[in-house]
C-alpha cells in the first residue's frame, strides 16, 4: 500500500511538470505575456549566474556518478 | 491567398527589432529572387554575415543556422528575440543565400562520427562494474569532457518570467523523495534512485540513458 501511494505521488508530480511544460509551450506559441517558463528556459535562467551554473554542472555530474557508477 | 510572411531579426546590442516582409534581406536590400517565400510559417535564416552599420556596430559574427517560426517570433518579447544579431534571409531555393552542400556534408559526417563515438563509449562505460574506480573515472570523466565540449557552444536563449509552478513541483518532489528515503523497507518506500535503478537494470537501458546523460551534460555546460 505504501509503495502504491509513493508511486502515485511521484506520478502526480511528473504529471504536474508535464502539464506545466505543455502550458508554457502553448503560451509561448500563442505569444501570451506574461507566461510561465518552459523547463528549458528555467535551465537557461539558472545558467545565467555563474554560481548556479557551476552548481548545476556539479549536480549533473553527481547524478551521473550516482546512477551509472554507484548503482 | 497566403498570408504575408514577416520575419523579425533582433539585435542584442540595442534591443531593437528589424522587421522585414517577404524574402527581403536583413539589411533591407533587394530580394535576390522571387517575390514571395512561398513558405507560410517557416523560413531559414543563416546568421553568417554582418549587417551594415545602420543596424549594428559590433563586429562580432554569428554562424548559427536557425529555423524561425514567424508567429512565434512576432509574439516574443525583445529579449526573447535577441538571440539573433546579424542575419540575412534565405529564400529556401538554393543560390547564394543557402548553406553550401559541401560544408553541410562535412558537418553531417562529423556528427555521425561523434554520435557513433559517444554510443560506443557509452556501451563500454555502462558495462564496467559499478562501485569500482574505473566506473567512477569513466562516468565522471566523460561527463566533464562533455561539459567542456558543450562550453564551447554559443549562447542560445533568454527567459522572461519566474517559474513558480516548476519551483513548487521541484520542492514537492524533494519532499516526497526525503520522506521515502528515511522510511524502510525500500520496496515499500521507493526513492527516485531506486526506481531509476530498476528501470536501468539492463545494459541496453543503461547504455541509452548514459549516452543521453552525456549529451545533456554538453547542453547544460553551454552558455
């Protein structure tokens, strides 16, 4: 039961992100302003400052190491 | 009757847009041929030549080739459009404004070789035994190399508004992950890591995911 609840929770979050992305892309295509960011734009925003850019790179390296070298 | 096609080429320096219709050149000169592009929603713009000083003063050149969707471009704010600096419009029918076939084929061969190299390396790296020094070096080293390569690529986009929804989902995901992480047994309280490990159990799945991770690393390092 706990497993099912946890999986449903992850699925809801993934679905929310997907809906957000679709809504942002739709708003961008139709030229609405202001509009939500797409995930790509969110990444681009995070990359604009040097410290967050380095943090992103470090996090991405850690993720790859965690998934591919430690699992 | 086709709608009039309009294209916007924007300059970063002054944050001003230069609009022109049909297949006019970016600097406002005469069109090379044809009166209409004949393409209602897509036009190829090759950004490889400096626009005369009436529009720009920076000598910097850009060699990026972009597909531009006019409706999308016209709806953008100036910063969003500002990824283009100098440009000329291609009529899409060949001639002096099209990308040369020779350079295109060289790029194609190089891209094919690079892709094959990444896939071969990914297959080898994901076949290494986990929790070993070799696996650590193969994964992290490749990630660093991908980021260094990606670092050399040009700037791409500029965003416009705060990502409230994505931020909330991120925090909720982190919370769910922490709750699951501190509870046991793992099967009853799976973390994202444990789910990913299950999904990447086979060598083929790990191979594909690792190659995608490398490509994303290069993209992430691009500024």
